[in-house]
């Protein structure tokens, strides 16, 4: 069930920003990105239409803040996984399962996170959370003691990009009903583990990024 609309007496001035984010999530869940309205988010909190501008500037800013919070929540989940004692394939499988679970539990947010034209995808805080997600995946592949990648184009990240692309592509297709459509719960089918098993996650990359 979705959250009940927020009212003006449910927050103090100091946490208006958080209240607006919660309200924005309700609107996003109900209406999707295309139907999102900052005015509606403000109305449900019980504040003026101009109130969100102080915190977010405009609707793009509000959606960007919501996407940043979503990335942070995803990263918190990935980083909290217990991976000790697992080999590289086991760690990757555990990370992939958590990624898929997050998407299934937060479909509206997951959709928003990749709508790069709807907000500033290069904003520093958002960029940091994206890097956190990549680092979590990279550590699952190369281990906690591996030397951090020098940059996003470090060849050492090639396996991480390959796994991320596969897992994200599978998740998106499953959510849209375009894969394993006969399965009532395609996000939890055996297809993803089978596809991950086709990847060689044990050795170093043999090529360089351009």
C-alpha cells in the first residue's frame, strides 16, 4: 500500500525538505515521471507552491534529490551485504540479487534513477552515490583488498561494467514483462543466475577502455 498524503501539521520547518521528498515519492509512485508535479507534492504537504523552490529550485531539482536518495538507499543495501567467505561468483550473485530486489521493491524510484533527462545527472552528490554503487560491485568482483580503480575508465573496471550491464538490463526487461513473461515473478526466476554463470569473473580484463 502507498503512503497516505502528508499534511501541513506533520512536520516542523526544519524537516520540510524531507517531507517534500516523501510527498514527491508518493506523487511519483502514483503518476510516474511523466505525470510528476512539484505543485502536487507541495499541495500534499500543505505548503505553498513556491515552498519547494527554496530547497530544490524546480521540479528537476526535486526529482534529482529524490534520485540521489534512491541511489543512497541502493548503495546502503549493497554495502551492508555479508560477502565474507564467498568466492567472486558468489559475491556477484549476492550483489545482483540485492540489486534486483531493490528494483522490484522500488519500481518508481528505480525508473527515475535512469531518467537522465529529467534531472542533473552530473550533480556532485548524485555522482558520488553512483560511484558508490560501482565501487560496491567492483569490490564484490575483485575483493575488499583490491587496489581501487584509478578512474571510471580504468580497465580493471571492465568486469564490473559487464556485470552491471547484464544485471541492469535483465532487471529492466523483467520489470517491463519482456523476459520470462510466463513467470509470475520474473525478477526471481533462474535466468539471471544462469546468465551470470556465463560470465568469467575470475580473471583480470584482457583489454583497455578507450
